[in-house]
């Protein structure tokens, strides 16, 4: 009986702890900087399964690339200036 209660208490603690971590992670805003300047995005960076997803265009434009998109072929091209 004591083992079952202890297991239940531990399970509740783990679930509550993971909920707190997820809430803290969502509240933290990811910032991307290049040469000390923060890069702005139309859509905020997102962390999914430990991977940070960001928009392609703002980063590559900051690196000196010209970006074009062909809607007919769904191809993105990045050409260094």
C-alpha cells in the first residue's frame, strides 16, 4: 500500500514538474543575434523537440544574401551579393 501511494505521489510530482518546465520554456523568448545585432522575425522563433525553428529570410539577408521565391516551382534561392 505504501509503495502504491509513493509511486502515485512521484508520478504526480513528475507530471507537475514537466508542466512547469513547459510553461517556463514557452514564456522564454528566443533571440537570434548576428554581430551583436538582434535579428527581427515576422514569426517568433519556436522550440520544438529541442530544435529551434526560425525564418530563413531574415538570417540570410543579414548574411548578405538576396532571397527569391518561385511560387510556380516552390523553390527558394539564396544568392550572395
